[in-house]
């Protein structure tokens, strides 16, 4: 059975943190859906040059429910992470997926800015962009490049995006599939 992941994009997302997981997961055979949190399918990256056309809007996903996805992935970047956090639909999707023990993956600012206010890091080992851990009051911060705790995977930033994506593949599929992609991209 093919695994399915959804990547949520908001204007101001960190490009490498979004594109790397999308690419690596697709190479591993994961069905990746890109969802814009606004009603427009066109989302602008943090640095302004990269524009991504999403497959679907979060409003459309909210109507479908969470049954179709095995993982949700949140890139960081500012103001992308803040825009994700401000979206009630994003919060509802994350809470629903967490309640179903689906994989919740966030990188850079998103663990602190998006997951923590929703209580999704409570008692969990996590990592994030340096300095952002101060915003998290109920998680266990780690300076690891990628932290995996149960159904939550977090990572530090753009420089760890490849390792983040490989950790997601390992959890969704298996270690052999993750290693195959890591080898193929020379990670």
C-alpha cells in the first residue's frame, strides 16, 4: 500500500525545507500532496523567487478529512511558520492527525511556532531552529539535527532538510528505503 503525505505551504515558507522532503519522499514512492493554506494554489517562498503551485487547498482537504494521509509535513521559514500557526484549518488538521497517531513532521521554526501552541510537543523530544526552543514550555529540547519521538519528527533548519526527509521515509516505509534514497542523493 502506497504511503501518502501532505505538505502544508503558506506564503513565506523556507524553500529548501519544503522542496527537499517533497522530492525525497516522491523518489521513495510516497504519494505527496502539496496543500496551500490559502484559497490560492500559488504560494510564494520566503526568499520571493520560488513560487509553488499547490495540488489542493487546505479548505478542500478539510472537507475530505485526514483518513487519506499517513503524514503531514510543515516547512519552517518566517513568516511561513507564523502563517501556518495562524490558520485554524492547519491546527484542526494537525490535532486530528495527531489523535489518529499519524506522523507529524515539522522543521525549523514550525515545531516551536506551530506544534507547541497546539500541545503537540508535550512530553516529546524535539528540535528546532536554534533559539526557537525557548518558545516551547512542555517539550524536551534536543540539539540533535533530527529528533524522532513516537509519531513526531522535528528538525533544525534548511541545512538538515535532507536528514529530515530521510527520517520521514524511514518512519513511513522502512530503513532500507530511507538508506536507498540517502545513497542516491549522496547524503
